[in-house]
């Protein structure tokens, strides 16, 4: 086995074994949550520069949803100043953003513009043909300013705008508008469009989403706002709500204020609504289950990683051999979101297990119960080395000339001398440190090393649960380039389920190989540039001389010349060519053009270019020939 390959395998094995490998396969469960770190990172985005009124609106609304802190006093003052100084009472969009900022900041930021003039601007925009965006801004601003709305006048122009635009964004705006209209009885038709809106969403196995994060957030928040307003459960089931939540969670790595605003808006609604709240069961610890860490700990949370009131049950456990054990026991709730269960007591062997969990909440709860959540759990163990022995066997007599035991992790004090008439044997047994049961590992080697040279031999298990490497010194001399001398002997053992990977310097051996040392070949570096490949193409065949080529051309054209001479001798009459009219001339020109095109096809053009030119030339030639033949026929009848 190659030295560098073994080293890479060993390093990757150590990394694998140091991490608890959790993977979840859920039914109606969130795949992840917005953690405290994510929350803080998005909140930091809202403390950035305030470029314009739309940015001020998103920052103020985002901070309002996340909760203002005492350190936000400076930014609140800047937001208020922006909304008061930049507002334009003749512009609907400007009024919406400014008034929304003032509402988010509360009484400390007062309206400083003429409300009557603003009302006139807003109501004049609510006309037939107005876009859903204009209607949305006008209606929301009227609500912000505490002005009255005419539901019967707004709904027809809203429905018309939604039908004309046919976008998810327009539907989301419509739901938000409906959520503030006073006449609830008139909103039934709008509410029924919720099911159609959800049906339009793109779907994967885990997510539901619309054409953009903004559209998805608008629809989600609009649906729940409308449902809460009219007092009905939205036409969206638990699976759909959870899949929308998964999409929002996937978008949590927002890098702009706009994206962070839409993530926070949608996630807040999914976590706080009183109808359907998606939940998640996720691992809380990354350590594998072992003798020193016997409990599996998971968290039951909402989309923000917040605590929810529910019970987590352990349904069943599948061991590495595929055998399933039914458990049906509740997990113990610790503090906050943590739920634990002493899984180690149900473990029969190390390896990868699949534990199936479920959740239960109160009957009147709005939490999504998770009927079956599979979590892959790694159960690890510590490796113990027992019965390690080093032997030298005389090949001719078959008897041991030297044999001694070595206790892990000590090194044999004396150098072992081995000549070409002997065999060198290393044997050892690997056991689970906690159970003293013999175990086999994925990789077990004996390494001989001197300086930067390393030679590996795979340790095989014999019938007595013992790993052994036996080398005939005379036969393996080529592996060592017949270089005699001192070599360090080390044991290497590892497995993905082993906590303490084995790398043990057992002893030092003095090999005496027959013959002279062989110079070691220079080891190639896989990362160095490779030699340049010189491609050898078939050389072109020798072309004939110019004289031969021209002679061949003359021979090819001879029949044409002969044809013209014979026409002249026979007295061919071409005087009627012009009498047949312009069509006769065009036909012959087109025919000559086709032959010329055929010539250029051989020397220059490709097939597609030739067909393009031929399509135009052929049509002209065909039409001209048709007209010429009609002329010939008519002249024949007259004569």
C-alpha cells in the first residue's frame, strides 16, 4: 500500500471519529433553525447605513420584530429623521415608507406632514387600473395614519390588479390588504385564493417557495395575517407550513438588509401565529454516544430555536445490523429546549444506529406534531491493545529464536536483530476497553520506518481473534531496497467508531538483508507538473506539383470547351435568349450561379452556408425558369 494513501486514510479516519455524525430524516420537520448566532448576524445588518426610505422601512420593521434594544437609540433617531425629512406627500410610495417607519418607532416619532393632503393623494391613487403595489401602499398608509377605508371600493380594483398581474407578489399584497379591510364578510373570495396561491409554489422534497424570497415572505405573512383578521384557519396544512419554513431557514444566511428583513418577517409569523407553528427535532450535542457520554440529547424548537411545549418520545432503535428494537419511552426534558434519553443502555455494539423519535403537544396546541423523525447516531468505543508480542522465527527449523511481550503503550527496550534466514512476526489483539470483547477495525497496519521512508504491511486476523503480520525477511528485502539497518516498528489501528485511534511505537528492529542496497527511486510528487505531452499528428500527404495540378484542371475543362466548339460547328442559335424576356436571362444567370455555388462549396463554404445561399438562389432560378417555360410554350402556340 502506498505510503501517502495510508497516511491520508488514517488522517481522515481520525477526523471522522472525532465528530458525532448526526443526520436527520424527518416527516414534516424543519431541517434547521435560525440560531442565536444567525439572529445576531442579521440584527447587525439592520445597524448598517440608511440609504433611503425603503431601507429605513426595512430596518425599522426588522428591528421592531427582533425587539429594540437600549443601544438602538441612535439608529432610531436617524430613522425618524429620515422618514420626516424625506417624505413626499404627493407620492404614495414615499408616504407608505415614511408612515411605516413612524409606526415601527412608536410615539417617539411623530407625523410631521399634512395628513389631509396625504389622504387626498392616497385616495386619488385607488382607481381602476392601479397596480397591486400602489393599492398596497395606499391602503397600508391609510391604516398607518388612522384613516377610513372603503372595502367595497377597494376590492374590485384589487381583484382586477391581481388578475392582470398574475404574480405571487401581487397575491401576497392582496392578502395583506385584505388583512386590514374592515368589512370581513366581503373577504371570503379573497381568502379562498390562499389555496390557489400555495398551489402555485415551486416544491422540492423539503421546501416550498415562490419566485423570490420577497414573494415567499409576502405570501406567508399575508396568508396568516388574513386568516387572523377573519378568524379562520388558513387553507395551508402542516406539511406546507413546514416546507415554507425550511425555505426561510435556508435563506437565513442573508447578506443584504432586504433579504434579512424578509427572512425575519416570515420566520416571526411562522413562530408566533396561533394556527400552525412548524417545529424541529435537532441534535443538541455533537459528541458520539459512548461509555463516558451515555445520553442522547436533542432539542425540540420552533423556527427561531425557541422553546416549545411538547413531549419527545423514543419510538424505536435500529442497530448497525438492521435489527429494530421497539422502545416507546419518553425523553426527559432538561432545561429549556433540551430532551435527553439514556441511549447507551440499549446499545448492543458500536457503530451507526438510527433512532426514531416523535413529538406530542397539547390537543389545543398549534404546534406541528412530528410523527416520525429519524436521527443517525454514532456509538463509539475506546480501543484496548492486549497480547502484543514480537517474535523471530528461524525459517529452516521453524522454531522461535526470540519472543517477548510488549505492554501498550510501552516500547520494547531492546533492539530485535533479524537476518535473512528468519521471519519477523508481530501479533496483537484489539478489544473494546469497556467490555473486553474482541473487535475488528477497518484499518490495521504494521509500519516500518526510518527517516522519511515508511513501509506498511496489512495486519490480518487469524482464527484465534489475533491480528498478525508475518514477514519473510529474504522475500521482502526488495520492499526495503535491501537497505539493512534499524527500523522503528509501529502499530496503526483505526475505525470510524473508535475514539482513541491507535498509533503505537512497539519496538526497533535491526534488519540484515542479503545482497547490496539498491538505490531508491525518486518518489514522484502527485502535485508537481506532469511532463508536457507532445502530440504527433499524421503528416499531410505530399501534394502533386503545380504543373500536374494545372494539367488536370485543363483536362477537366476540356469537355466544356469541346461542347462550346461543337455548338459553334453545329450553328447553335442563341439569338433567341434575349427575346424570351428578362425571365430567360434571370434563369440562366441563376443556373450559372448554382454551378458557381457548387464550386465555392468545394473550396470555401461548408454545407450549412451553401444551403443558405442555395435556398435564395434556387427560389429565384425556379420562378424565372417557370416563367421562361411559359413564354416558350405561348410562343410555340402562336407560331
